[in-house]
């Protein structure tokens, strides 16, 4: 009884003479303030509760009260009724007659403590802002004459302010825009992946978010060439499974006790494949801010095209359909352990085992463009190494999900697979890429045929010849 009384007294004085000041947070944490902007003010005071809050915007002699609010009062021994509050603030500096330039936004909060000569503990948050009343302008410049399903797209545009975030949103997937260095500031370009499995409809939206938090979106129109992908049947033999069992079980320790070879195969072909693609996406998140590549990509010399991009594969085991997957690269077969040249200039960002892809190398070519070389038997480069077009990365092999010695070559835009065939094609490069470079004031490289790699042209796939 006596103890409870003492505990009660301590608790009472705890809220009455609370020593801790309220906590103030304001989101978003921007430095620029546009013509009209919304903030969220979060207040909390765990002990005696919130009593009042005032917020004002000030620029020299001009002071505008944005918010003045009092909270319901102290209940006997229990402090105020509100321990927390979330209040939206709408700031309209333009309507309030503020000028462009520096200003301060101040929030002052008090609690129900009897401290501070009975006026409560006080907390203050002062945010220095720059008022920027120039409207954000996003101007579309160009897009490919036509987009190929599963191919690479390029868009160029211009903005009139520094950007917090900008790029192209393709059905919810964001592809960052890169600023182009030139006489005219604010010019950007963004490469993007046109999905191989076209959603209906395909929406392309330019996005610009300035430092003040103002966002502008611009819906783009485009012409699209649909593509029919090949259907392929892959028969899984027992000899293949036996040969690969140990390697597959090595990829995932959970598979070590599994005796059914088909179960091991399916796990690798499904879960492991998804895991590998997530790693590729992570590796390809950030890219060099300048183009390191030049001209068309090199193909594996003297090689025959095998499986193609977006082949829809049905896997059969003992005549029974057991799985379906889409092949997102181009398979090229040459001699066993053939030397693999880098398709273009760039920086090595990944080397080593990569599940179904086996021993692999990933190169960043800048501006979001990456290439992948898989199933290698040997790797001769290291991460962060600068690579020139044609430098030898390693040798072909059959590591990972490969039945025989070949190279799996893939091209990605920020980790999203695109048809590599376009990047081998000087005509596509000239018409769909370089033509747009001119729009943003970039020098247009002369498209020379691949130097010293003439053999690659000998066995170019029949599909390529049909191109105009
Ligand atoms: Zn392949």
C-alpha cells in the first residue's frame, strides 16, 4: 500500500516535472521549396504529452504562420491526452507573396510539463530552405523510331533544373536517366529494356523529380514491333542429370541429402535461377555515368548461334513435361575452351560462380548497359578491371546449367535482359541509338564494321541478314 503510494507519487512528478523535451520530425527532408509543397510534421512527447505547436515560414520581414494548434489539456496526474501527433503542412510560398531565395521554416513545440516556468519543455526545429518558384519543365526529345519487343529502347529529354531522381518508368520498372555533358545543360538520356513478355498495355513514362520534391511525369507514345519467340523442347537425360548432380548439389547445401536427381534439377532450374537473376539485378544496379562502349559488340569469333534470346523452353524428362523457362541470352558454340573476348569496352563488375550460369563474368559498359558471359571453364579477369573491346575474359566451358561447351552471352539494361542481337548490329546502332545521340548534342561515332573480327560476320545468324 505504502509502496504503491510512493510509486504513484514518483509517476505523478514524472509527468508533472517531465524533463524531456518533445521530439519533432519533418518529412520530406528537402532543401528546395516549390510554389506549393506538402510536409508531414511528426511530434511526440512520451511523458507529459503535447500541449501546443506553432509552425511559421520566414523570409526577411515576411512571416507567415502555417500552423498554430493546442492539444487537449492535462488530466489529473496523467499529462496531456496526446503523446503523438502527425500533422500535414501545406506550404504555398507563391500564394503568400514570398520571393525566390532563402527562407526558414520553424516548428516550435511544447509539452505539459511544469518545467520552463510552467510553460512546458520546448523543442524547436529550424529548416533552411530555398524558395524556388520556377515551374519544373520536362521536355521529351526523342525515342526509337520503333521499339522491338524484347529489345533495347533509348529515350532523350531535357529538364530545366537539377534533379533528385529522373528516368523512364516502363510498366513500373524504373530505368535511370543519365545527364549528357554538353553545352546545353539539362539534357538526359535513358536506355531501357522493352519487356520480351509484353504486358498490355506497355506504358512508358518519363519521370523528373526536382530537389524540392516536385514530380512531373510525361507519358510517351511509341511504335512497337512485336516478335514471335521460338518454342523449344529440351529433353533432360539421365546421363546429364548424373553428370551434373554433384555440381548442382554444390550450388545449394540443402540439396546435398536429396537423392531424386529430377528434384535437384528442378530446384536449380527454378529457385536457383530466380536467385541468380536477383544477384544479376543487384550487380547491375549502379553503372558508370559515361558510355565506355563504342560501336557494335563483338560476337564470339567463329561461332555458331545455338539457342536464341527469349526461346520458350519446355523441359521433358522420360517423355513427361516437367518445367518451362525462358532463355534470356544467346548461346554461341565454337571450339571447346575457345577464348572469349569482351563484347565491348567497360569495367568488370562480377566474376565467379553464378548458379545456373556457371562461371561467369559481368561487364559494366556505362549508362546502364551490361554484358554477361556464362558457362566459362576459365576466367582471366578480376572485378574492377578495366577491359577493352576484344580483351580475353576467359574460355568457354560447360559449367552451370550447360550440357556442352558453349558461351551464353547476355545483354542487360540495369539487370533487365534484352535481345543481344541488336547490340551486334551496326545498322540498328546507327538508326536507333546514334541518331538519337545527335538530339542531345553527343558526337555520333562512325559505325565501322567490327575491326579484326571479320570471322564473326561469316556465320552471322540468318535473322540478321533480313535487317534493312
Ligand atoms: Zn544459354
